């Protein structure tokens, strides 16, 4: 009898911009992220941050589902420059 395998965890970053007033519907999907809405500037900043988080995860050899909330918060702060 085989030991039960742990179910695979999934994780995704979801970004929602609420300052879009120009009528454009912005949606950007990438590896483990989906971004919707926002002004052009906000959407661009969200996209840049999500890509940087993915790059930092890749350098660490980790997947988003493998990091703790605290580690994710640190990665997000570093990626956004805040």
C-alpha cells in the first residue's frame, strides 16, 4: 500500500486596480498572476511588481505556493520598492 501523497498546493497573485477612469479594460495574465483594472500607470506598476516577484522566486528556486505569507510580503515589498 502506498502512502498518500500530499495534494499539490496552488497559489496565484491577483492585482486589482481601482483608479481606472479612462474606459480601458486592462487585463494582464502571467505565470501565477492575473491583474485587472487600474489606470495605465497603476496597471503597469502592478505588472512590473508581479514580474519582479516571479524573478525573485526563480532566483530562490521556489514557487509561489512554497513561500510563507511573511516571505511573500517581503518579496512584494522588495519588488515594489516600498
